[in-house]
C-alpha cells in the first residue's frame, strides 16, 4: 500500500507540472451553434479501433456520470493488482454521504462491501458510492481523481480531465466523445473479467430493486453496457457497446434532449454501423464508413447538425434536478465591474469528414454549384438603425462560472430556452474576481422578476440585480 501511495504522490506532482503548462482543456468550451452546443457522437469498431462515424468527436464536453467508467476502471485495476478485494468493507465518510442524488443513501458511518458499491455505481449511478470507492482505494477523492486524469493521459484520452469521481457538475471536468470511446474499448480490453458490471440490468440491495439507467440493455439487440450520464450542462449522454454476429461496436452520444431520444439516436447509429460491418463481411468494399452514415442523413446540415435534439431539465432517473452547482454554476457575490460583451461563438466543422461523400462519390448526393449569374447592381444602403434604448436598468443573472466559455454558452442556452422572457434584453458576461457571470441586462424591474420566476419554475438558478 505504501508503494501505491508513493505512486499516487508522484501522480499528483505530475499533475502540478501539467497544470502549469498549456493543456488541451485550458481553452473554453466552444459551441458549434446556438442549437448544437452539446451534441457529439462517435461509432468505433471495438476490435480494430476504426472510427466508422464521428461528429464533433474531439470537441470538449461534460462527461456527467460516464465519469464513473473511469472510476470503475481504476477499481478494476486495483482488484487485478490485489490492492483491494471484492469483499472489502467500505465505511461511508461524511463527504461521501453528503453527495447529491442519484445516490444509494447510506449514512456516514454505515458500511458496504466493495462489490455492492461497484454495483451501485454501475446500476444506480450512485454518486455517494463512487466517492466511497475513490476514498477506499486512494485515501481521498482528490488523490483518486489525480490518478484518473493520469490514467486518461496514459490511455491517450487527450481532451479529458477529472476533478471528481462521480461526474457531478464542474466546469473543469471535460472529455470528448472520442476519448470516451477510447476508455470504453480499454475497459473491455484490460478487464474483461469485470466488464460484466456495466451490463447488469438490475440489482437488489437491502430489500430494494434498482434498474439500470441504460434502457438499451433490455432492447435484446446485443447491448451489454456501458454507462449513461446526465447534467443540465451535458445533456443526456450514453456510452454503449453491443455485439452482433461476432462483431462488437462502441457508440458514444453526448447531448441528447431526453433518455428516449438519445437512446433512439444511438440505436440508429449502431444499426448503420453493424450494417456496414455486414456489407463488408459479404465482400462489399466500403473504404470510408463515414460516407454511409452521411448518405443516411447523419450530420448533414448547414451547421453540421444531427437528428438528435438537445438538453432539458430532468434527471437521468426522472427526478427533478437543480442546475449544476458548485464550481460550475455558483451564485457568486454580485459586483459591478465593466462587462465583457458576448459575441456569437464561431461555428466549427465536425470531425467526421463533412466533404467525404462528395469527394468519393463524384459529387453524388451533394448540392450542385450555383449557376454563374451576371453581377447585379448593389442595392442602395439604408441608414443604420439607431441603437435601441434599453427598456430599463435591471439585470438578471443566470449563473456564475470559472470558465468564460461556459458562461457564454450558458447565456446562449438560457436565451434559447427562455426567448420570450429575455426578448429585447442584452446578453453580457460580467467579469470579477475570477468569476464570469452570465447576465441579461436592460430590463424593467417587472420583466426581470417575471423572467426569474420563469427560470425558478424550471429549477434554474436566477438572481435579480438592482440598478
């Protein structure tokens, strides 16, 4: 155990060095468009690692409870190395007991076996058990999450950083669809004897039955894992794996509007992936699998959009949920420094080869170039409209963040969901003391209070700021 803690200390020192140097997670999150800020997907052949389909696969996203896949990866590693045993008894700490739902709900001082804690983490997505496991293995959650980030780096997960063991909201905890596919493949490759935990459809504990939040496990279509996730910031996430005709695929979908639409979208991606595998097995030459997905309409659109829709405000287990809290979304002390104006985030191309179809099929399925037209005289310029005077001097704050990009993205998302309440208001980000506050300004008192009431009715944080 002493050697293990020396290794953990070395890991923490490595992280300190990394923190002082440029890193892939230091840049803010960038939305692809106001309607496509969360979506990302990838489909991978589990055996070869071939990427069959990718859309925004390397863009940083919030993992939510898919974080627990890495938590269990390190647990499986500790079991394999003999540092812990399945029948180890874990004593729940006050920190673990204080974690918000989803949770098993044991009080501080109660005990549970490591085996049951792992089942609770995989099936119930229990936040308290993930922390209890982290503390049991590494002595503290902070030390454990340092090891999580180091393991991600070792596996080649270049967009990933962990700061907690359960995936609760924190703007610093980031990953990508491609990284989650790498992790999914790694856990099946490195610990096949323990992968079964992710395929448990249900689990009974202390007289209560728990059903896995991954509804695809009951679909009888070869699905045997892996993990769901949800926060307001992430949308509905799913890492899934399935086997058909001896072939295994891994698919990751991030940013769904609901578990049902997310599951349906992932199932469609899987179906096309297995169709490609079958066509290849029958001798058909498909050099670039992405072409087939794009021909089916996945990811085609002026903004590289996808058929999946985006996040709502209900938890993975159907329980009402508050918006992310803590570091990510904290109501910081209100101050009035000069604001930073919000500019629209530039659209980004997806990673999935949006021009591949035209290149390989001689333009098949792509729009014909517009016919050349003679130049028309430019229309006479109309005088620019005078700036609209603000309706009032009241402000509504909808969140405070440590990451400016997250603050901007959240403004866009709140404006999208509550457009009538903020019609005519100006969006801005106030900066002070290392916090970026998402605000709507130029409102009357009545409009500001009505807007806050609408947000609070949807369990979203909101503060009215007097002029």
